[in-house]
C-alpha cells in the first residue's frame, strides 16, 4: 500500500508538472544507497594513476586532482606514496537479489535479501562492440576455462594482422583469467582479465571484466541460477538516509541520445526535490560527467541535517 501511494503521489506530481505518462515511465528510479567513499591508499611498485583509478572506480584525472599530481603525464606514482581516493557511487535502485551492472557507471553491485553486499568496478564493451542490456541468469561457473575464440574476434585478429587463434588454454595468456561466470545472454560472461588497467574502461568485446581478486570473491558468492540485470543509466539521483541529495553523471558512452540535464530536472520534479537542490552545483555535475557522486542539496538543507 505504501508503495502504491508513493507511486500515485509521484504520478500526480508529474501530471501537475506537465510531464507525459511516457516521460514519467522512462525516468530512472530514485536511489538511496551509496557504495565506496574515501580510502587512503599506499602506492605499490608499478602503480599508475590509471591502474589506481581502475581499482577504485574513478578516472585517473580525478585521482590526480585529489592528490595534486600533475596530469597528463606518465601517470607514475612513487612507491609508498599515500593517496586519498574519493570514490563514492550511487547504487542504482531496482534489484533485491543478484547482480546488477550499470553499463555507463562501469560498476557491478551484488545484492542478497535486499542488502548490498559488494560493489566492484568493471570493464565493459567498447562502443563498437557494446555490452548488451537486459535480464540474465548465471548459467555456468568455471575455473581455468579454455577460451574458445568467437569467429567475430578471429576476424578482428585477421583484420589487425595478429595471429588468428581458435582457442586459448588455461594459463597466464588466457584473457578470461582464472574465473568465469557464464550468462544466459549467449556468448557473454563475467570474468577476470590479463589487463587490469582495462577495468573501469570500455575495451572488451562485450563481456564484463573484473580484477582477479574481485571476480574470485564474486565467484564464491554466487551460484548457478543467480539472477542479474544489465542496465544503461548514466544519470543517478539519490536521497540518502541522512537527507543528503546526491547526483552522479556519466558519459552516454554508447551514444543513445540521453540528455542528462533534462533527466535530472525531471527526476527532481517527479520526486518533489527541485526546491531542495542547488542547481548551480547540479548543473556543474552534469557538465563534468566525472562519474563520482556529488552532494547537490542546498546549503540550508545540509544545515537542517546537522552538517556544516
């Protein structure tokens, strides 16, 4: 009953604001959960800004800005250097159990019983080879899987003048890594990678890549028949339990013609938040599209919640 009343209230707001029913139905749901936050990281031998960003789900430019490191450049950091990583992400709403992957956000969220139990940055399909949207189930779990190279990728190898491989056995040269979760979306899976800096990038042939330790953790936490969903939501608006309003905007990487400024305005109107948002801050977040959750509530709203 509460859910029905909430939906009815939002519908009334949309009608009063002049939105069509179609426009209201197309809006992404409002979120309430956050993942990530602030981490103090000690640089390891061989670390780069790109690699560190891939680990935490932020761009190397932001890692550089947060730590007053010149960028662009070689992107190297000193061994033992202490870095502050600000990496909050809004958790998309809409799944109580299973695996939710938001393609523009490049994040995977694992839920159990309505509770978020893990979140990981992922690597996804390049624009010329996009990761599909839709519902799925995990249909297989395998360790040290032989990679049977699809004919389409063999053709790409041939065009690029590389050796054409039909299969790659388990081992250090296998691009699937040590763990494979096969999806009911035929030909697609969640797996490890030989290229950790490709995480939080769009460089795969559509599959979902994770860091070796993250896929090992996820592999042990799911089973065959675990449900999942791949969504395309570059704009996320959240009201946290403490009343803070946060906005996170990503690039429309697959060029679907999404207008983030319009979505933010419509979401705010639909949920009665327009007067509580500092629109100069929100507009800056839309322009930046830097993929990090930012507080956009008006200053007086933060003071009401005991913040300074």
